[in-house]
């Protein structure tokens, strides 16, 4: 499980940094911040214990909400 956390953490971190560097779409800054936040949520080194009282289940739910909210950010503002 920790290996999956490390893989997701590096993918989200590098995707967030690459998106911050290029800024190809209108909501790229917000999406980049979400990806970097997701990298922090999935990093196993930071979350071995329960810092600030946040459990593993709560982190999983927040990560899913962040991933599922990405299409809303990419909708064109009318």
C-alpha cells in the first residue's frame, strides 16, 4: 500500500509542477494546486501516524473529491 502511495504522490507532484510550468488551460493554476495537494495527501512518509487527527479514510475521501472535481475546473466559464 505504501508503494502505491509513493507512486501516486510522485505522479501528482510532477503533474502539478509540469502544469504550473506550462499553464496550458485557463484553470491550470487551480488544477496545479489541487495536484500538489493530492501529492501531500498521498505521501506515505508524511502520514505514517495520524497528524492533526486526520485518518487514512478521511485522506482517501479528500483525494477522491479532489480527483472527481477536476472536470468541473476544466469547464469553460460562460
